[in-house]
C-alpha cells in the first residue's frame, strides 16, 4: 500500500508534464490509463519518438527533459505514486475571469475559493454576464467548476493561484 504524500505534489511538477499526465489519464483510446508514475513513464517512453528514447540514455543531464523530471518525481515519491496526484488543476478561462474580477473588486474581501464561490452566488457572475464578459449559459457551469476546485483543494485555498493565463 502506498502512503499518500502529505504535501500537494501537483505543485512540484511542470505544467508540461502535468498536461501530459492528464492527457494520458483522459485518453479515450487507452484501454487502461496509467495509474502510477512508473506507468506514466512507460507510456512516455513507448509513445515517444526515437529521439525521446535516445535522450533517456544519451543525455540524462538534460535538465529540461520531461523524462528527467518524471524520474526525479519517481525518485522522490516512488514509482507506485498515483499519477492523478500530479495533475495540476487550473480554472477555466471563464472562471479565471471571475476570479480576476473578484480580485480587482475591493468589496470582495475573501480571496479563497470559498470566498470566490460566495461572491459568485452573491452577484459577481451575474454582473459579469451583464457586462458581456461571460455568456449567460456559463453561470451554472462555473459554479460546478468552483465546487470541483473546492473539493480538490479545499475552501481555504487561494483562488489566485488557479487563474489560467493563456
């Protein structure tokens, strides 16, 4: 049995590797998505180009290599660590707009996910819809999304760290 780390391991991973792991976990073409870091590594090596496989052996000093990063995570957390723990969740574009609007609004005091949800329920989302910054159909979806983020990170997590910059 693997003991789950007590820190948020998703903060220890690059956005690129997190996106690759998320893609592998959600790939409908895969019969069985990788469950562990070791399985992610095997999928990367098997699905990578010949250059990826060569890099693993010829240039292990390459600090930017995703395989090197993954190997470091395996060394730190073990090969049986859950791959899903290393997926970084970010707010959607619409929710990022809501969070940024709340951060810019001095009347919104709480900067946590729970504070953002409260501001949304108390009219922030409606105001942004009225201003044309959001679509009318987004209101229910955004509440569901913030609820998922609260479930994953907790009510007291700072909302600002989840803003997606694209």
